[in-house]
C-alpha cells in the first residue's frame, strides 16, 4: 500500500527546484521503490495499491500543477506494474480520492466550501470511504482489477 502525500501549492513560477524534488521523492520515487521491494516478495493474489488523487485527472484551480503531476505519475506506475507483475498473478491499482476529511485537508478548513462545490455529491469523503475501497480491492472483489484507476471522489472528476 503506497499512501503518502504532501500538499504543495503555489504559482508555477514560484515553485523552487527543491520543492519539486521533495514532492517527486514523496509521491513518485517512494511509491516506485516500495513497489519494487514488495514485488520481490509478492506472488499470486498479491496486490500493490497506491493512493493518488482526483487531481490526477482534474485540476480545477491554478497553483496545483506540481501536485497534480506527481499524483498523475502513479497511474503510469500502476499500468507498468500491472504489465510487469500480472503474469505472476499480482494486481496493481491506484485509488484516486477526492476531498477527504483528513488532517491535511479538513472538512471544516478554509477551502472546504470551495472544494465541496467541485464534488457532484457536494460533500467531503471520509477516510473510511477510501479504506472501504482499498479493502474491496485487496480482497476477492479485486481479483480481476489491475492497471486501473478507481475514483473515490464523490463525483469530483465527473
């Protein structure tokens, strides 16, 4: 399970190289290296599930280019893993949550109303919504799902 994130935000012209390196290290390199290490031990029925972001498919506001780019890379990782590990019976999936009530993005935070307006359901998700999808994909319900991105975003990317 690859689940790490930091929330870089700012105008494209103001993002420093060290910020780019840090975001790519957390969102992309760490996920790749964790998958590589796991692949050495996984056999038939194994799963590699990454947590991406609905911003991998839809960026409704300026200032999120770096974040969106880094989370989009997880789809490429997932598709590659599906091809590399599928013959061994290992599945790879990325789950794309939308606005989820977490410490990093609280449902009562300063941008909450704006974020709710982007979701078709008009509300934040809960960590349990994402966990339920991960549990489903980890079990028998995920047996024939690989190389896919699954949205758990309340219609954010709709």
